[in-house]
C-alpha cells in the first residue's frame, strides 16, 4: 500500500519487474513512512487516505479509519432509499459521522439527497467537511455540485432532546461507538494505541448508550415509514435489537456481514 501510494507501482511490480528500483531521492520519505509503520501507526494515517465505497477519504490522527464492514451499512442505506416512493428529496441523518465517509458515500449515490452528519469531535468534523472541498485541493467525484454536499454539524448525539430543524428524516444511519472496554485486550495495537477512544469504546456497564440515543432520535425525527440502520457489536445483537423494540420501533431485523456475524440492525418507524 505504501509503495503503491508513494511510487505509483502495483502490489505485483516486484514480481513481474524484479529489477525495478526505488529512486534514490524517494528513500528518505519512504524510510520516514516505514518508521511510522514500525511504530504501529495505521497505514491509512501514514498515507493520509483510506479507501471506502470506491472513494478515497482523508484520515489521520483523531478520526476513525473506515472499515469494510461499514460499507455494508452504506449499501443497506442506499438500497432502503431507492426502495422508497418519496415525493420529495430524501433527507438522511448520519449520527456519529466521524470522517464523514458514510454521509459522503450516501450523498454520492443518491444525487438529490439532503445529507446531514453529526459528531462531537471537532477534529473529525474538520476531516468530514473538507473531504472533497476545493479548499482542500480535492474536487467532488462525478462533477457533483457543491450545493449537494453533506451538511456537518457539531453536536452530542447523547443529548437526545436538543433541537434539530432538519427533519422529518427518511433514513437514519449510524456507526456509533460500540466496543466494550473489556474487549480492548482483543484489539491490535495499531487500533488501540492510535485511533480515537471516543469513537470506539463504551463502558462495560452501559454498552448500549448510543443505541438508546439513536432510538430517541428516531422517535423524534424519523418520519412514519422511515428506516433506521445501525452498525452493532456482534456480541450484542439481541440486546441491541431490544433497545429499538422497547422504543416502539417496528420490523426490527438483524443483518449479518460477510463473516456471518451480526453487523447491522434495521428498523422502521411505523404508526401504531
């Protein structure tokens, strides 16, 4: 990944062109990058970008690196939107937006969508806002108009009674913190020592706090017939589903990822 990004070679270049040499003038930069990798820093931080849903997103210290599993959440959200018969431009809310990769990916798939992303971290929001901004030297893919870019707002998702003037919403999507503190021992150092704890971990004695908050956001702002999709801790599928069931949300479904692990909960806001 490092050589592809820095030198423009392919992962197989050393096999098909074994005489290829690294230009002498590039060695200091590569040696510096390798020192960072050897220290355990995520390769995405070193490169400054992460691939997600066919796009390249800026990432760095203070923002969560997008995971392949989360692409399933985006796909589910896009499919839900395409299955809705709406007489208006869809409104999408991404809670705990982080780098904005979910919000941007949905926005780029649904051309007329109004997409909003909320996060408490100023660092994460700086990344989210500038992902494809001309000020950041990057243009929007496919000539997407600037006016259709997601709107990012700083707010605490756990503050469930705050004003939010952009409803009613058609879907709510979220990849909130869900890793329990006791699961830290199972995690690799390049995640544990580098990525922001507030984007990953929840207390062992209250691991579903964000899902209760999301359920309340859905109660307040999800239109009748609207859909919610959230990524979950694989070990807490039934317990997480119960949160939405107790909140009066309907048609609750646990969906599995490519490893057959519980990964997404889908729910709907239906009138009684």
